[in-house]
C-alpha cells in the first residue's frame, strides 16, 4: 500500500483516484470543489481541506488539473505542493499542459530535490473509469520505474516517452491526430449522407478498411454504429470540444515555437474555434459532426 495524495478530482481525476483506492492504496484527495471528492469518499478514500493536509505523509503526489496555469499554481504557489512537500516524495502531473510549463515546473521541483514526471493520459473518462488509460511519461528513468506500478493501476499502457516534457509532447502530437481525424470521419459521414450511402454501411466498410481509426471505430461521431460513443447520448461529454480546442492550441503553439509545419492541425484548430464560439464548447468534441452536417445543408 502506498500513501498517495491526489489533487484535482474532476471528470478524470475522480475515477483515477477511486481506482487507486480499489487497489488498496491509501488515497487522500483535494479539489477546490468540495463536491468533486464525493465519489472518492464513497469508494473508501479520504479528502482534505487543503493541499498541505492532502500531501501530509504522502509518498506520491498525483495532480490532474485543467491547464498549465493551475499546475504552476498548485506546485509552485505559496500554499502549493513544493512549499509543503514531504522529502523524498515523487510528483506526477497527469494534466495535459504545454511542454514549456511542464519543463519549468519539473525544473523547480528538481532544484528543491524532488523527482517529477509529466504523465498525461489518453482514453477519456471511460478509460479513467475502466483503468484502461494510456500514460505518456516524461522524466528520469528512475522516477519512471518508481511511478510505473502506480500508473499501471489506472491504465493499461504506460510508456516512458523521454525526459521532462516528453509526455506532454507525445500527448499534443496524439491529440492533433485525434482532432484532425475526428473532422475527417465527420466529413466522410456527412458526404455519405449526401450520396445516399447508409451510415452503418460506411462504418462496416471503413472500420475494416484503410479509413479505420479510433474516431471511426471507438468514438464514431454518428449515432448507431458504436453504441458507447457520445453521439448516442446527444454528444454529452466525454471529452469536451473546449478540451480538444485547448489541445489543438497547445499543438499549434508548440509547432510555432519549434518551427514545424502543421497545416491540418492549424485548420482543425480553426474549425474547433468556430464550433466552440457557436456555443458548443461544452459538447463532446465528436459533436463537430453536427456542424459539418449542417453546413452541408
Ligand atoms: P475537470 O475540469 O473535470 O477536473 C479538473 C478538476 O481540477 C476540477 O474538479 C477542479 O475543481 C480542480 N481544480 C482546478 N484548480 C484546482 C486547484 N488549484 N486545486 C485543486 N483542484 C483544482 O477536468 P478533467 O476532464 O478531469 O481534465 C483534467 C485534465 O485531464 C485536463 O488537463 C484535460 O486536458 C486532461 N484530459 C481530459 C480528458 C477527458 O476526456 N476529460 C482526457 C484526457 C486528458
């Protein structure tokens, strides 16, 4: 049993922390929202009233926060983790944030003598609940070896991507593929509708052909072919369009900073910007199908 502090108990962090409890770990959570800890407590975990209380005695601290500014604040702020951290504890940030912040916070942690990993995930809320997430991990090999048994409890694939920041680099590259492929699959279904091709037939063929991809086979953006996809529940998230836009922005900032050419990633960011600006930010990102289908009308 490991004593783990878990900061950020939202859509992802909540079920991830609960899976740690199920595997016998001693988990103390903290979230700004008091409601967020309810599931953890129901599952046998504990919650604390502050970061300092949550991390007291912890061997490992895991964070799952919205974006880079919250990660910076929670680690380096006056009442943050590094100000109260027990010596020797391992820090793991699972949030999706920009590479530069991941590297700078890890550097501050290292200056204070702590090992820190960036370990963003893929797999969504379903993966968090089912403990089938993919972890992409940046940091030292020693820290990775220490973290791996704990990450294994919350996921099915855990990959050491390289030094600090490499997990975030992998995540934004992966999600740029996802944003582009979701738009491509949605355009194909909208075209099929126009051509009088049955949606199920397109799915039966493309899911077994060269058009096969996760956006088609696991997260199909039209209702019917994949019963578990958000399209079957009015595009309730899931993974919100706002989160997808955040990741596409991170990918384009990283592309600009590194001098990379990513025209499709840039166009996907524009398409999701328009979708979010039209009041759809809280919908699942696969809801982009509806606006693509509509713009063809
Ligand atoms: P969420 O908004 O549901 O949860 C974030 C939680 O952090 C909230 O409960 C919020 O109250 C808490 N929080 C914010 N600031 C805090 C602070 N200073 N101290 C303590 N708690 C604080 O978001 P989520 O969907 O769980 O996503 C978390 C991260 O995971 C994001 O970086 C997101 O990009 C990434 N992610 C999400 C998904 C998904 O499908 N939702 C998939 C992969 C990765």
